């Protein structure tokens, strides 16, 4: 290993991500597509692709929308996060990835399935405390009961620490205790303030099992002494039981 360089400590994510889905089936019966008052077509003809652009969708097919109750939950969560201390910026981006599958009852048709999701991005003040950063995912979980929401939480570099990024991947169908989210933020803050650490990024899976999430720490220089020192710091955090790969060579989780 070279005297200077970048070393990556990777803790691999296991487990599948869930998605919020709703099927568009039998949107209307007997719709011909010739009458703009018809709510939609009964199916998508084989060989055609679902139109992902609502502005270009044919007038005979209604634009799929997220369930109003779920949409209000998302808006409520975003409003609550904006009111938290040390939150500098909150962004929200919604998407709908459509897919098709054969209709067993109508061989000439394809069923259209909508996979709605929302990505919330929050940037904290560089001086935000772990308690303030930890309040963000816990507050969101108080307003949501849907796995279709993910959060990217950033604490920019500040005095004595590099920046950190943590992704909460579709965890918001459950409560997230403050001690859990604060523990994640405390661990990241401790690693971020360690000498020779140049970047820190973590991912928490939908199960909220931190040890099955991922952590990437870049250090410079990448010598054995520096790696050992960073490993000792990781062992003092909630990431201590996460399986390490790459430079640390301590095997894979069974």
C-alpha cells in the first residue's frame, strides 16, 4: 500500500429495497381512446411502452397520481423538517417508474404498474450537533408510514470536521427512535473529526439495521497506522459491528 493515497472502508449493504407500488388495472371498461371524456384505456397494447411524461400522455389515459393520503404525509414530514433547528435547506423530488406485465385475462394487453417514490434531501448547518442531525429522520418517521420515501442528510464540512452524508433508504414505515438516529449522527461526527479522514458517507437500510448498512471512509495517507487508527474510531461508534471489506480484510457477514 502506498504512503499516500485513498483507502476506502466499505461495509456492504445487504437486503432488498422496498418500493411503494400501485397497479393501474382496468382504468376504464370499453374505452376507445376516441372520446376525451373517457377516463382511460383498459390496457396498454403489446409493443407499446408506458409514457413516463405526464405532459405527453394521451388524453384518453389519466395521469397516475400518488394516493392523496400518502402525498399529504410526505408534505407534512417535509414541513416538520423545515422547522427543525440547524436545518439549512430541504428539497423534495418525486418520481414514478412505470413497468408492464402480461395481463393473464387479456393476451393482447399489458398491465401498467406504477412505482412511486420520493427523495428528500436535507442539508444541515456545518455547526449542527448530532442531536440536531438525528432529529431529521426521527421527525420524518413520525409523519410517514410508507417505504417509498428516502432521505439524504448532509452535514457540510466545518471547523474541525469533514462533511458527512447519510442515506436513509426507504425506512419510513416505522418509528426511528431519537437515540438510534442520534447514535448514527454521533458516529459520523466522530469519524468526520478524525485526523486524516477526508470523507464519510453512510447508508442505513430499510430495516434500520445499522450493522447491515454501509459506511465509506476515505483517508489520506492510506498507510497501515492511519487505517488502524480509523478502525479504532469506528469501533467506538454504532458502526462497530458492521462487516468491513477492502483494506481491513475481516471477512463477510454470514
